[in-house]
């Protein structure tokens, strides 16, 4: 009938076939028209909107359907099995109605469900279309078990949120193998907060530029290569001095090597990371040992003179404008103490990564600019609460930025007092998945986290630092942990390809809603 609203006609055409699926219960097209209401916020809102639409006069219904036709055009031709991972917002309801108008099926999913369960449901439903908040999309696309789920039917992903980072988009496309379409959330508080965050971050970049004068990408890359080679050579020499990993000794498991080198229980995790790093970087080889884990094969025995020589090019490139000899000497002396560290004769002496000394001026200036901009924009009746978890215990860029304010409107804390903070400044020192949630929990709604953390592998920590958080691709781990902890926007300074960024230290700038 020409006068019948198109949505009503579409539901009649669906007939007894599923129109909406929620909590394992399917409601047919006829069922929706008869007023059957599925449980849950979004399914119920959808049923109520169908009832309202069916009661509209034809002329009014056609006007209301114009926007639905737009979304139906975005969804494309059937078959459409559309999983909507949104709470009951107007946009979520419109996307669901547009699916029904296009003859598809709507699967109402829980946005608060565990990501692994969400992925399992997408695979089980044979989802072809997916709608969800952008922050949830980035979280799902970085799930470690993503490849365990068959998402081959997925064609289109509609994500709703502020303007996305291209790196996030590329990662999601690679992970999901679907077309991504971005839907801006107009005039939202989140979008305004993101715009301010990006503006402040750009200003911080401009404020820090002078600290990178004279530092070239070629110099930084050469130093990194020389330092990593010296560190790995020192580690292998230490283990060979302990009587293991020399040719032609047979391949051995980690447990056998630790026992053979008389490594104390306290240092066994550290040496386990040495073996992993040595194998990944090709100084030793390893093979699958089944239940006992990897079997490691050693290399020709190194002499003390060979080890000393590896430090020469590292020192030359470092002292050519990157830092002082004393900073690098700390690592070299630490390498000489490793044999006594393994046997418990000497305690560890944790220290910051070498490259931090060269990046500190740039990152400190950027950090101070971000704190200052946040304080200047603060208009609340109470002072801005700033928590700085300072690992060095000295005057910092944050303290100087706040002291320079002509009007004191900030409270600067160095230890938590049990409350929430508008800004938390921290230096990473552990595993991202453990450290980030604890930091995010300290933030008040709308707060900012400024996190100094490694963005590339810092092998010198295997000698002088705490290597618990050492990973091959730390930037990805920190960013994924921030997203999983509820930070919808995560920016990183310096930008990709910047010489200071090649030093392996970065400033993650994130906010919470």
C-alpha cells in the first residue's frame, strides 16, 4: 500500500523472521508490530520507537524515514546482520531502525561486556555490520585473542566519536578486515575535550622544539644500534663467564641454564629476560623444547677485549651532542657488576634508561606546557588538583610550570591523599596492564593523565634498571592499556619520526570522560 509507512512495510515483509535479537531471544518483524518488547535498554527503546512510528500518519512517517533512509544507504545492500554495541542513545535506535528498513536483523549487544565475550558474540552471530563507540572499537581491535574469532563476514564498522587518529584507524582496519566509517558525535562534551587536548598537545610540541636542535635521526639511530649491541654483548659475556651458552655446548632449557650459572632465585626472572632478548636479537639461537619451553644454543665465547670494544662506538655517538660520558659510564660499570649480581653478592642499582637523559629536556618542556595550559583553562571553583608521582625526587617541570602561574589556582601533590585528581603526571616503571589502571583510577571525570613511558625497547634496563615492563613494542602496549582502562583519546609526543622520539622515550597524553 502506497500510504503504508516504509518501516511498517519492511517489518511486515520480514514476517516471522528475526528482526531483533537480544539476550538470545529473537523478536520477529510481526512481533515488533504487535508490540512485543525485548528486554534491555536498547531493545526496549527500539520496540517503543517502532510502536510510535507505526502510529504516525503516512505523511509524518515519510518525513521521519528520511534520516533512516540515509543510514540504510550507508549500511548498503543485504544481507545485513547488524550488531549494535551502544547504550540506548537516539543514534543507536536510528541505526537499528535503518537496519530493519533495509530488511536486516539487529543484534543488540552489551557495550559493558568483556571484550573477549563481545568478539565471541560477533563471530557466533555472523555479524556483517557493527556499530559502536570509537573507544570500544580501538579496544576490540587490540584484543590479544582477536584472531581466534572468525569475523570473516564483517563488512562495515560504524564507529561514533571524536575525530580519530589515523594510526588507530589503520590498526582497526588491519585487525578486523572491514571498511571503517566514522560518525562524529556532534557538539558533545567529549568532542570539545578532545579538541582542547589536541590543541594543548600541539602547543606543547611547539614549546619543546628548541630542545631538539642539533639532534638528528641518523645520530640517534646509530647510537641506539651501538648501545644495544654493547648491552647484549655484555649480557652474553656475563653468562659465558658463568659457564653457560658457549659453543659447542648442547641446547639447554632456561631452568638448566639458570641452575648451571648459579643464578639466585631473586635474579632468575631478570636472566630469563636476558635469554629472551639475546635470542630475539640473534646473539644466541633457540628452538622449541616442548613442555620444558625454549631450548637455547650458545655462541662462540667472547673475550673481555671484544666486550670493551663494543662500547667505543656507543660512547663516541653519545658524547657527540646527546649526553655526558658519566651517563653511559653508569651502564658500563653496571655491566661489570653483573656476575656478582647473579650470585647475590651485589644488589641491583636501578636507574633510568640512558636515552632518557637526552630526551629529558624536550619531554620536560612539553610536560610543563601541558600542565600550564591545563591550569590556565581551569575555571572550577576549586583549585586544579595535580598529582605528580615523581620518581626522581627533585624539582620538576611540573613544579616550575605551576610556580610560574601569576594566579595560584592549583594544588600540587607528590603523594596520593585518597582523593581524585584533575591531572596525574607519572613516569612508567612496570607492566602497562598493571600500572595504567591504577593511574587512571586516580583521575577525576574529565581528568588528564600525562605519562612518561618507553616507546621503543630500552635494552640498557636489562643491566641498570627494572626490566619488568620491558617489551619489544612498548608503545603499542602502553596505548592499548590506556584505551582498555577507559581513555577514549591517547596522544603521543613526540610525533612519529621525530629524532627525539627515536630515543625511545615518549609522553602519552590521555584523558578520561
